[in-house]
C-alpha cells in the first residue's frame, strides 16, 4: 500500500487518490451497511455476564440483618458501600450507594448547589451573577449538556494524556470566583482515554481557587474498566484534597452501569463525610431510601471486591479484541497518510479519532450516508462546537467484532476521502 502523506503527494497523485477514494466510497454505498458506533454501551455478550443478577437476591436481609424490602438506609446498604469503598480507594463512611445512575447523582448535586449552595458556599450558586465550570476537552457530552441545561457557562482546557492541562486550570481558577467547579473523568476518560496522574491530581487538589466552594466533579465512571492487564489505579483525590486543606472540594461518582446492567446497576457517590451528610440531607427530602433489593442483589452476585475485579476481567476479554480491531484497521488504512491520529486506550469505552482539521463533520456525514452511524462531530465539546472540527468519538464496544471491522474500514475510507477532497481544494 502507498502510505505517502497526503501533503507530500503531487497534484496528479492527489487527483488519483481522490478518484480511488471516490470509487471506494461508491462501492461502500452498495454494501447496504447498517452499523452503529455512536454510544458507549455494553454489548449483549457483556450484559449476559451479569444474568445471574436476574435470579438474585436469594435473601431478604443483608449481613447486618437489615430487611432490604423495607424503607430506610438512605446512604445505601453497608455491605455494598464497603465493597465499593475498597474498589474506589475510599472509606466506607465516605460512600453513598444510590439509584441506578451516577449521572442523576451528578445532576442532583448540581441542583443542590444551585438551590442551596455547598457546605463551604457563601450563598447558593443560583444567587451568583454567573457560574462557570472548567471543562477539559474533548470530554463527555452529557456533562456539557447538563451544565448547559442549568445555564452554567463552560470554559474549556485541553485534555492531555495525564489529565487536564493543569497549568491552564490553575490559572483560570486562581482569580475568577465565578469558576465554581470542573469536570474530570480521571481514569480512561471519555473519550480521550487519559489517566489523571498522581501529580496532576495533587495539583488540582491543592490549587488556590478564588471561589471558596470550588468543586471537582471526579466522575470515575471507568475506574475498573481496564483493557489490559496493566490496570491503572486512580489517584486518591479525597485524601489528596483533604491533605491539601480542601476536604470538600472533590465529589466522586461511579456506577456499575458498565459492570452489571446499564441503567439497572448501582451508582455511587463518595466525598468528605460533611459532603455526604450535605448530599443525604437534601436527598432525604425526596427519598426515604434507595433500592436496597438491588443493592443486596449486587452484594450476592459479586461476593466481595475481588469478585468485581474478576468480573471486569471477563468484560475485558470480550471488548479488548474490538479495540484492537479499531487500531488494526486504522493503522492499515490510514497509517503514514498524515490524515488522522488516534489513541490506543488502555481502558474505558472509547477511541478518540482526530482527522484533518475542518473535516470531522464531513467524515461523519459521509459515514452516515453509507449506513455507518458515528457520534455527531463536535459532541465531545461544550455547545457541540469543536473549534477545529477535527474530533470524532468512536465507541466500539456494542457491535460484534466483525461489524467493528466493517465500520472502521468504512470510516477509514470516509477519512481519506474527506482529507483528499480538502487537499484538492
Ligand atoms: N460518566 C461518564 C464519563 C460516562 O461515560 C457515562 C456513560 O457513558 C456516565 C457517566 C453515565 O453513568 P450512569 O449510567 O451511571 O449514569
């Protein structure tokens, strides 16, 4: 295969390449593809791993004798909190086991902050003239739409391999009291696959902020979702923040959505005990207790924290080959062409593909027209605005591996065609 970078091709060779890719694209149209790489959902095969949950719990009481069928225990079942405290490297009393969605917990926290303020706020955020959040990009689209729905302004900083650009963050938060918080997906970030280093975490925990009630929304959705045996350990943000004199700064979130059942698992919040009391105080006005039957079901299913780790290894066996396939096809088709870069994540659910600036929307449009659904260009940026129009999020977990191959082959053709079109003017 000719892998000359597009920029080095003569006008004639570029015209030939454009013709070749147009022909390849016409051929794609005849394939009748119907493939979807849009959302990071587990595949049916992954969900099957947790089917025993459907026959649990066998007991009505937990190890402490709590009858899970009754009201109460707003903080969640102790056995489950202990299990996930170990997995998230926090103390059990810092953990709340809640409903089935961590995103809902994040939204509730933002509502409470807006309506009532934090334990360290001077007034409710809703009474501030302006509230702004630092958003590392590319990032998780639902984080951004949630802020947008509340009128919280978003300020972007670049996401690097070791986490958000910490110099940019510290500079932003130092002088501007309207900057009240930031998002971070610390482990195998959506979609960059980045892992926040110990050093970056320590600096974020310790940095001076103009807002006294600055919050880090530490969304550890992929804490346990390793794609290799080299398992990243998330930085211990609660201890770091506490040691730096900012114990109430981080609020951690996690869930079993991509461990057991997506939308029918258990979500967790972890924070300082004051923050936990704050959260439960507000939650208690609208809930008498969580679904402890589901909590017990999860306790019985896993047995202990090691049971969760073993379960995640089975997920890895199913999805790692799909990620390998994305890399193989992209390398084979686009390697050396100078038309795209992508990451090879060691965990999480996404591959981050950067195409020739100004062509991401065109690639997504071309792919759609041949039956390959990709996440809309710009989705990983606040207000859906990718200033460079370069970023595409690929989510390969859900389709079977042969569909991943077919989809990536089609995507590669679309990337090359869009790049050749642009280069040819
Ligand atoms: N946080 C991140 C970073 C995610 O990628 C997702 C789902 O894709 C969620 C949260 C949603 O989690 P939950 O199902 O617990 O609401």
